[in-house]
């Protein structure tokens, strides 16, 4: 089961976050910072799956943007890995350039809408 | 009031803030504006304001004042406002908020709306944050929508049903028939939703499944190429993965279902293209399913082989997941996994830390009696290069494996020594006593072990466990070391000075912990009986520590010093000091870090002596020959047996130290009582081999007279143990009573040492 989806930039700022389990607002910032620190410190030739506390993180880097998905142990990590790529391809088709997601403005709402579609694979 | 800025302006302003403080300032200003505008009844830019608020919320700032606005906007007839309202509801509202109840009615109305997008908004929101009450209220509506004609709606309704089933499990029966109908759909989106729903239903209630389901799954998976859902050449891998997971649940403890699935799984396993990651994802799910159901052995072998192929893949992710799966089955399918042992061991050298960790766990699980030597070689080379966080796990794994499967004692000791030299700082505390126990038990390897340890100690004194064991060994078997010959290693001439140099270095090094210093000091002391020339050097080393700050060391040093002073003469003539300590003494000696247990108290022969002393032997009724020179009349007391027993009553066996003290102090005449002018001296001489005469002389040096002087003496009956090479000790108790200047005086004196008694 997917627990959350995060999109962060290299500096660690959250660009998009979506939680599929209720998490308190105060805990969210700490969780995001911790997760991001975990992923940003990994080198290029390292595995994309990280064991973090009691769940796993699957992360993928696209230029300056990191997409991190937190999943439970029962999930197929490779399929989530492919799902992230699928998601990025969809965004790419819709907004025409994923890297410029940093400058997504009004279409931020559409982004959230696309995140909703991830519930299909929850 | 500042005019409301559009969303993108606000985002730009927030992003351009250089510090956290600046960002907070911008956001607070915006929130104030938004709040003010919410209070206004009619406002054109309501949706924009709410959108801005949602963005601020996502960054982590509180936005609870927007909840009522969400509720209002959901009720609005305009689609754009509804959309943002529902989005806000999903993000800001959850079960715990009271406002969530208010939207139940709106959702109900919207579910019946003619516009499918409005319906879908309502469905999404319910699926996201619906509480148990809301779910119960709206479940019949959802069920109706599951049978709707519109596949877009059906898809969303299926997901909503999944959420409802998760929240309220009883409602599962309500959805079961509709769910089964959904399976015949062509639309993959609906199918996917249906499969998820059925998976959820099966997890709650396994009896609600039928074999027909499996046959249907079979058709679906093998069905032809569908260009709409193609991902890198595989048709709808996400759906395939879902179906496989459903099959796993169906077949989990079900023989019949597993049988029906065998062909299907074999087909998927062989036909899926494994050159792309997507294909590997499907294969991975297949392998997980095969391993989880009651599959036939051929299929299991196929699955393990797929995992073996994964291990050789270049992609690190795939190697990692292969090892996770192998870890799960190494208990049950041990032989199948053993075949891939070579690849697993190679992965120990991988760059990635996660892969290394997995490879380590698998390697430790694969160690068996047949491959112990080769595996240990690999593990030891891994230990020297592994990352620090894995070291202690590796070390303890190696110890456990060595203990279980060691082919020979020497190999075992070698392995442990190797680990101590490479990763000595990371081993657990009980390693030291365990190793000492092991060394003691292999008596034929003492010479080899002590030579090896000496060499290791000579090279490096920083690894504490190694230093402790080495010190202990040198203390115990130092004579073997000094003898210089050893069958199993090339002989090296070690002089007494070398050994003492090493021990002194350990004692003085900054790196040595207090317990290590204790070991070294004790070893130095033990060596004093085993070496001949440098006793003075040892004495000086030991006496330095008599004033050490560490209390433990100081106590030891002082006691050892005492041994030096008083028992020097017995050092070479007595054998028992040179005897080996018993093992159980060593373990208590080693484990107890505080308090010095007298190093001799574990001795069995000495224990016998204790028994003798404390035994209830009736005392000898000896009438001492009193050569009295006192001018006073001496009356021999009627010594009843009882009195003498009383005398001896308190004669408990004290610590053996006192016994030794008693044995070995030598003086020709000793004064046993000297008080108030009355003195009693004692001298003994050997009359014959079995007889001893003791002379007690009493004298009065006061001016006044002494009347009624009585002397009673009692000695315990002792027998000499033949293993002792010295004469037995004797104890005597004297009771002296007299009257002087009108007052009666009575005193009891114990005589521990007898003059003239040598050895």
C-alpha cells in the first residue's frame, strides 16, 4: 500500500506532497525532512529502495527533482518503481516538460488531481 | 486590504523568499488576506483563495480556517468551485474534524447528479476521507453506481467500494455480487478497480471465492496484446501484477486453487520478457506468488531459477529484490538457494550498502557443515572491507557459524583470532570468556595458541578483547611460550624480557581499558612463578600499581605485593602455586570486574584443608608441658572436654590467606600473650617424627601478686594430606585466667604460628 508520495527538489523543498494515510501536520514536516535527507544522501550507483523505519521508500531522480514514494512491506517494489516512471510520463505529456515542474503554477491543482489517480494503485 | 494575488504570483513570491523567516512573513500576509476574503459573503475569486490556502497547507502551515469554506464551496452549483472545494475537503478534512459530517449531504446529492464529473468528484472524496458513518450511509448508492453503464463512473465507484470495505468490513457482502459482475468488463481501468475490490474482499473473507475466478484470471493474463495499456512492450503490467497478487491470496492455503493456477503461473513465468524492468516486475510478482502458494516442486525450482537470474542482472534494484526473496525462502527451500551461493557471495563485494547487507544475511543463512571453510574465507575477507555499521553483525554471525560447524579446534581458534585482529572493537563482551573457555578446553593446542597470541599482541595492542585474551593466555601458559618450541608453528625465541616488555606496554598504554589492565597485571603476577630471572622486575611493576588511581587495580596490586612479601620462600618449593588454575575459577575471575577473589580459594586441596579445620573433630586433650618460671602457684585447670570444645567453637576456617600466613612465618620463640605485665611465651621442638613438645612459659612483671593463674590449651586434631610437601599447620587456643589486685581477668588467645616449625 502506498503511504505517501513526495516530490522534492535538490534543496529539500517540497514541491508536491500527498498522504494516503492521515498524518498530523506537525509530523509531516519532520517526516518529509527525514525522508528527503535519506534519499538525497545516496549516490548514483546505489539501490533505489531504502528501508526506512517500518516501511520502504522507493525514489527516483529526474534532473533536479526527486520523487519519493513510501510503501508498506507487502508491495511489489519494482512495480512501484515503474509506476513512478509512468506517473512522470503522464505529467510530461500533460504539462509538456517534467523538469519545469518546478515552475508549475496554476496547474498545481491539476497535479493534485493526477495524484488522485494514483489511488488506482493504492 | 491588499488585492488578492493570483495563485501563481503567490507561489512565485514564496519561492523567491530567501529565508524561512521571510517565507513565513509572506505566508502570514497571504493567510490574513484569505481569511478576510472568506468572511465576505460573495466573492468572485473564492476558488483561487481556497487554492492558495491549499498550497500553503501543503507547505506545512496551519489552514484549518479554510474548512468551512470548503463545505460552502462543495455546496456551490458551479463546477470550478466544487472542484476546489472537494480537493480542499480531501486535504483539510478527515474523520476527526467535525466539519466532515457536514458534507455528507452534499456528497449524497452529487452522487445522484447527472454530470459524471461531479459524480466522480463526490466518489473520489468519499474514497479519500469517508468516515465509517458516511460509508454506511452511502454504501447502497455506491453499490448502485457499480452497476452503472458508464465505465468512468464504475471505475471510481469500485475504488470507493474498496475504501468502504476497508473501513467497515461488514459491508463487504453487499458489494460481492456487483464485484463479480465487474470482472467481465473490457475496460482495464474498471478491471483494475474490480481486481482491487475482490482482493480486498478475499483478504477479509477467504470463503467468498470460487474456482471460476481462477479460470477467468487465466484468460485475462494470456489475452492478447492491448495497445491502449502497453508499457514498454508488456500489456498492462500493473493489472497483471494485481491479478497475480489476487491469485496469491486465493491460493495461499488452498490446494485445489493452487493446482489450478500452476499452468497459468508457469506460462507467465516463461513468456514474460525480462529484458525490461517492467517485465521483471511482473516476473517478480509471479515468483512471490509461486513461493507463497502450495505449488508443485517443479514450479518452485523455476521460481528460484528466476531469482538466480535476477542475481546476475546488472540492475542493482533487481539484485536487491532477488536477495530479499531468497532470504524469505532460505529456510524452506535451502537446497535450491544453495545452488546460487556463489553469486550471493559475489554480491558481498557490491558497492551498494543495501545489497551488501542483504548478501551478508543470506550468506550467514547459507553456511553449512559442507561449505564452512570456503564460506568462512569469504566472510573473513568481507569483514576486513565491510562498512562499519555491518561489522558487529558480521562478527557475531561468524562466531555463531564457527561454533556450530567448526571442522577442527585449531581452525576454530584461528578463525576467532582472525576476527579479533580485524574487528576486535566490534565484538560482543561475552566473546572474551567464551574464547578463554575454548582455549582451556583444547589442551593440546595451548602451545600453539599462546605463541600465536603473543605474536598478535606484539603487533597491535589496541584491540581490547584480543589484548585481554592474549594477556590471560600468556599468564597461564607463559612457560610454554618461553620454552620456545612448538610443533605447529616455526619456533621463535622469546625471552622473559620480551614478554614482560609486552605486558608492561599494555599496562601503560592509553588505549587499554581498566579491565584490560587488570588482565595484564594478573598475567604479570602469574608469570612470577613461571620465570626465573626477572622476578624483581615483576615485583617493581606490581608495586607501582599499589598506588594506582583505579581502585580495582590498586587492590590487586596490593594483594599481589603481599603475596610477594610473605610467600617468597615458597615460590619455588611449593608446587601448588605453579599449578594451573581451574577453568571455573578463570571464568569467574574474568567476568567479575570488581573485587578480587583470592586466587587460591578455588583450590580443591586447600578446600580439604578448610574442611579439616572446620571439622568437628574433638580436640585433643593435651596437657601442655608447662615449664613455668613464675613464682606463683599454677593450678592446672580441670579441663573438661566441654570447655575445650567451647574454646574451639569459634575456630572457623577463615580465609585461606590466614592459613598460609600461619604456616609460613618462622620464629624461634613467640610471645602469645602480653597484657598488663603478664606474658606467656611459647616454644616448640620436635621430639620425634610424630611427636612435638610445646613449652609455654608464663611470667609476671608487675609488682602485685597474681593468684589463681590458670592456663588451658586446646588444639584441633589434624591429619596431614600426603599431597602437601610441607608440614601441617597447627592452631592452638589458650585461655588464661588469673586474679590480680582483687579483680579477675580472663583472656583467650589463639596461637597460629609455632616457632621452630619449618617446612
